[in-house]
C-alpha cells in the first residue's frame, strides 16, 4: 500500500518544523479545503444542479456575475466565517470587507479570495478555479480596509484550486510549492506534486492576442520576437496557449514552464490591467516565486507593490524567470 500523504498531514508536519506555530493555521487551511471540495462537487455537477449561466447581477467590478460566482462566494464565506480563525475576509464578488458575524469569535488571520477564477469558461465546461491569499491581522481589532492592503511579500499562505479533469490544489506557505490531487473516493487531497519548480527557460507564451493593438511597445516587441521564431533574434520557435483561466495557465507553467501575460493596455488608461492585485496577482506571484519563477507588472515586482485598494487591477507578467526578466528589461529600456 503506497503511503499517501494527505494535505492535512503534510501541513501539520510542515508546521511542526516551524517555531511558535499554534496549529490554528492548519485548521484555517482545512476550512478553505472544505469549501473548495464543495465547489469542486458543484462545478462537476454543473447543469445537473442548475448552477450554470448568468445571475443577471453585476459585481463591484461592473462584471455580469455568473450564478456560480455568487454561489462559490457564499460557500467560501459560510465555510470560513464561524471558525474563529479569521478577523475578516475580502472577495472579488463583494465590494467592501466581509465582516465576521458578531456571534462568532474573531481570529488572527485575514482571507482574500477569488471564489471562481476563469468564470467565462464555466458555461463551456472548461477549467476554472479558486484563488486565495492569507494575511496576518492585528489581534482583537475590527479590521479596516488598511489591514488588508499589505504587500504581497507579507502573505502567510497562498493557494489555488484548479477544477479541471482532476481537482488540484497548489499551495505555498513560504517553504516551496506543493501540489495535491483530490481523491474523490476518500474526499482527501493527496500530495502528488511535491516541490514544484518552474524552469527558467521556456518557449511557450500565453496572452490574449486579440488585445494586441492596445499593448505597449515593450510587449509588442516581445511577442513579435516570439512569433518570428527561428527567423528572428530569439532563434527558436515559440508555442502559444490561452485558456482564459489564470489558474489553469499558472498550473501549466508550474508543470512545464512558460510565461503568462495580462499586461497593461491602452484601451482604458485609467485601468492598469485586468487582473486584481489582492486575490489574483499577489497569491499567484507568491506561488510562482516560491517555485523559482518571477512575477512583475513589467516595471515592478508584484510582491513589492503597496496596494491602494481591495479591487485594484495590475498588469501581470509571470512565469519562467529568464523570460520575465527579458520583458522587464524591454520595459525599463523603454522607460
Ligand atoms: P475572473 O476572475 O472574473 O474570471 O477574471 C479573470 C480571468 O478570467 C483570468 O482567469 C483569465 O486569465 C482572464 O480573466 C481572461 O481574460 P480574457 O477573457 O480577457 O481573455
């Protein structure tokens, strides 16, 4: 019988090696896992339980919500608000802070999440996911927005769950990156991808090419050189992918390398990008850097950014270190 290490066992053993750890964090993570198992079940059942399609309502970003955007948000909130580990939450689907109801004790952590990433894929049965970020909070206070607006480098933990052909959880607590597969038979996440790393070199890029005319010159140049392949300065051919689901793109990059870009574009200069810093870019940057990759806006390391808003958008360029550094070099050369 192979010794299958469950996520809970893995975290407890990892925490035992860390000084002054109370075990609260392990329980908090188990609460997140419970929520994601419920979401995995629902996503898998889809039309059988009538959860597909639009909800005829908009979120704070002005995006038409999918029914599952709202349902998955409720599942996360209901799994986390009573456990006594959190002082507050923030979600892509909710404008302000999500408070802990007064009847429940407050804890020393803050949770930020995108309950359903890649939601444009849900009705066409393609990969979607949940992304989460955990921060420490000042004890015994009713957290204000400022308590959430902390640099990505202050994250305690970041993770995502990919609801694909199999349900995978990828996690970091600042000690490398590990991947777990949900064994539907026993309802446990099992360690299947220990110590995931991203190769520094790659010949695969992911970007939504339909936005090309809006990109800045450094990105135009980088993509043009990739498309020229062996006939150009890169002297090698590049492959392209676009799944329209950041979780799936990052999982692919953790598995075989690559570069993912949702750069700044000139369509709406007031909008710095499409992806949100607090619950998309920061957690993914923590994971990618812990796996040996890099994550930048093109001009700044994402984890060094000082957040200015819960739903702030940022340009994102992440993946194989050498490619990210090349694109940052093009930006800095251009100034
Ligand atoms: P949601 O969190 O609203 O799904 O938006 C994020 C996202 O879906 C990313 O997962 C994905 O990389 C990107 O937007 C796709 O954008 P586009 O539809 O412009 O290709």
